[in-house]
């Protein structure tokens, strides 16, 4: 069973139809890369999966459950996250304080210290 299943995903920015029937799946433990030239729809696909695209159609399933009707913050609470490629940090804050900002939206009872320790284990350079 696919952990994430995308079927016939379509997306629009205003009247511009920018995603045309994108379909793929990701199994538990699998790594999938979206590759393409600038403007090919990589970021739009991820934004659509996360519920950040203004108008979409198709199916987005996580763990077999349809999530395309959920708002972005509800998808986040299921464990989905989007990290944009831009370096959007708040100058003047420490690395830890910037990570804490990323956890603000989570009201699911996550232990902040545990989450930040896990991030530091995954990305040891941040701990430095």
C-alpha cells in the first residue's frame, strides 16, 4: 500500500492550468524525487499536495485516506510538512528559535524539545 498516493492532480493559478493530471505514489521508506526544468511544476505539485495551491482537482491520499479536502494546517497536523527552498528564517533569532517558530502551528501535543532534538539528529550541523 502506498503511504502517499497522488492521482490525476490538476492545479490552477487563476485561469492558468499549470498541473495536468499528475500521478505518482510513495511507499513507506521510499524516496521519490521530482525532477524537471524551471517551470515544469515541481513546486506547484508539492504546494498542491500540501493544500497550499489555490485551486486543485484530483486525489491526494495519505495512508489510504483522502486528504485533498483538508486545509493545509490540517494536513500539517497529520504529519505533512512543506519546507520551501527559499531561506526564510527570521534574522536575529537563533537556529533553535527559528525551529520553534516552525512548531508553533502544531497543536497536536508534540513535545518541542523532542522534536528539536530529532531535527538535530537528522541535521547535525544545525545543532552546532
